[in-house]
């Protein structure tokens, strides 16, 4: 888990039954940034995706796994020293009881979009 070491939740709002907004703080001193990349830290794409999964698990108060990544676009690098606070906006739906959740995620800060992804998440 990355929560409480790589990132922390500063604020979250459930804006309706199937939408949530998070403000998180990245920890620029985390070991990941010392190796990716020394003296030029960039948030790895796999970590951006993992944070989305952990935020969804936080909302549902149970552990979820990513079943499938439908799409993911990394539009702008997240440099933790430049943007230590970022936002995750999530919208989800579930068609049938046994289906995974279909989760659309936007990662941004103000007018900069860092990433967009669509994930299938299930227990």
C-alpha cells in the first residue's frame, strides 16, 4: 500500500452516489522518488494507477483489485516537488451485482491534467 507513506489524503468529497473528488499530498521524500529518478523525481505511472485503486478501496472501505485497465493516458508528468498536491476525480458504475466497477479517473491540479484512466475494479 502507498497510502500514508507515498501519499496522504488531505480531503475527499462524495459529490453524488457515484462520484468522488480527492485532494492528496505526495511525499517527495519517499524512496520511490529517490530511484525514479535521482535528482529529477517523477511519479511512476504504476503508482498513479495504484493510488486510484487505493482511493476507490478507501471509499468502499474494503480492499479492491484492478481487474483490467481499459485505457490509461499519461498526459503530463507529476513532479512531486513542483506539484506536491494533486486531485483525483473518480466516477464509477456497476451494471450487474457480480460485475466489476467501471471507474473513470482524472488526475489533475488546477488547469493541468496529468492522467486519465478507465479501470475495471473488483474485490
